[in-house]
């Protein structure tokens, strides 16, 4: 029987024995009834009284696990990238739009069709280059014809000067019997003919070199344009994307985390359209908040559950903890990337599956722990509301490690103590029991 019930029963028995007395004295009866009500109210509502509706719990003794729980996403540890055209940057094409792609999860063979990119821009460049090639071919041909004509004329002129030189030589030889003045005149004309012929030969060499240079320049322009056209043609072929190996097609993700689908943009700096993952070795990628990242370390064990199959429990190991935080989309705080390698091989695992990861940070044996709801802090004092006889007191406690639901108590409680889960009425009037050595 509860203490309050015993008091009420005692008062009820006493009032039954005194009832004839009170009936003869109404005033005394009224005063006695008021005193009983006051006594009952004090017993029920006095500071530190334990209400019958309060929920009491006892500290738990035994194993205590400190874990960090987070969601993640499966991906293969290694995979082959399915790339867009490698020559896109060389062709000065910086962004390409996906116009067609096979459904995600499709199993393809090497060389099979995977995706198409919009060819309108590269096709326009290719056609312009074709016209330029035709133009440079015409220029090259015209240059060769002009050079051939100029050199032909130069050769004709050279032959004419050679004949003229020969004529002047004959005239000079015949003037040996002429007057000295006529003889000298013939010599001068022969010398002039010689100089003209030598000059014409030098000019012919120069014109030949000039013609060769012009032809080479025109040919070089033509070759450059042909190479550009071939580059466009090769790049255009790359706009039809084929599988580089056998495997299952998994869509690549953009910087913001969205998957690349029809209508998405593929840029020339990161032309990955999809991947062919190696499903034999999987890992879960998760992001841990700034508050919990200090608890994590390499080689910590992890319990992994799949949202697609909650009954399946896998094991894993932390294999990578980022040193630098990052701002993720739809997140107000910095998070750190953590990679968890899934142990063993499971053929049912697929990339992009959502996982629930329970990372074991610490495991303590034979410790006392209480629910977090029991612990309160005020003005630097950490305490619990503990039942002490028929009253409640504020018991100061020293805490150890904590997890999402409970905390270790190193001092201040025993396994037999009873604690309140909720704050009692008028907690400021309760007695504070300090730890030994406390202030």
C-alpha cells in the first residue's frame, strides 16, 4: 500500500470513530474536516513528493555501445567511366546535351549503344570546315597554276636572253675588222646581254623559291583545315557513345548530386555520362556532421542495413574519413565524407541503394547508464531527479560517454536508484545532493 493511501485509510478509520462526537458538535466537525483536507493537500502537493503518475526508471548496468547512425548510398569501389567525346575541347565544344540514353540498370556488352549527344553544334562546325577545305583546295590549286605560269614565262624570258647573248657574242666577233668605236660598241652590248642573262637566271631561282613558298603556304592552310575537319568528324562519331566494356549502366551524377538523364548537360571538362561498376566490391558513401566527425576513425566496424530489404544486415568497415568538410546541397552545415567498405560479396547489391549505417565508435563493458531524458544541466550542475525515500532530490552526477539514447554515469548513482524521466513540479525547491569533492 502506498504511503498516501495508508494515511487516507488511517484518517478514514479515525473519522468513523469520532463521527458521533462530531454530529453533536457541528462547528467542531467543520473545523476537523478542514484540517483533514489541509493535511491531505500537504501530503499530496508538498515539495519533493513522488506523484503516483511519475515514471521511474533504474540505471542499466552492462554493455554500452557508442554509435553514430547515418544514411548512405551504395556505389562500386571501382568502375569504368563511359565517356563522351574526348575531342570535344579540341573542337571548342564545351557543353553537350544528352538526347538519348539507355535505361539505368541496363546490362550491355562491349561496343553496345549507351547514349547520344546533341550533334547540332558539331555538325555545323563540320559543314563549315568542309566548305573551308574546298576553298583552300581551290586556293592551293590556283597558287600552283599561277606559279607554273610565272615560272614558264621566266623560262621563256631566260631562253630569249640566252639567244640575245649569243647574238651579241657573234656580233662582237664580227666587229674585229670594224673601226675601234664599232668594236667597242659590240663588246658593250655583249657584256650587257651577259648581265641580263645572269640576272634573269638569278631572278628565275628567286621566282622558283617564291612559287614553292606560296604553294607550301597554301598547302599548309589546306592541311590544317583538313585536320580540323577530321577532328570534327572524329568528335562527331564520339557523340554516339558506346560501352567500353561489359557491365551494368549506372547514370553518372552532376556536381549537385542529380543524375545525368535525357536533357542533362555534359561538359567538356568532365564528360562522364555513365559508369560500369564492378559489383563485386561495394562501398557506402555517407556524410557525417561536424558534431560527430571527431568520433570516427579508420577501421571502425559498421552495421549496414538496406532500405530495400530491412531484414538484411551487412557488415562493413570505415575505410576513408575526409579531413576537410564540404557544403552539401540542402544542408546548412558542413559535412565530411566517409566511405564504408561492405564486407563480403552480395550479388543483390546495386549502386544507388540507400543504406542505414550504424558505426560503432566505442564499446564499454560493465558500466552504469541512464536515458538521456533523465539528465539535466543547470548553472554548470549536471544532475538527475532521484527518488529518496518519499521525496525527490536533485542528485549531481558525473557522466562519461554517451550515444543517441543514453549516457554513462561514472559517479553519483547505483544500480538500485530510481530516477524520474520527466521534470517534477517546482524543481527549484528540491534539495541538491552534491558529489563528494564537489562544490
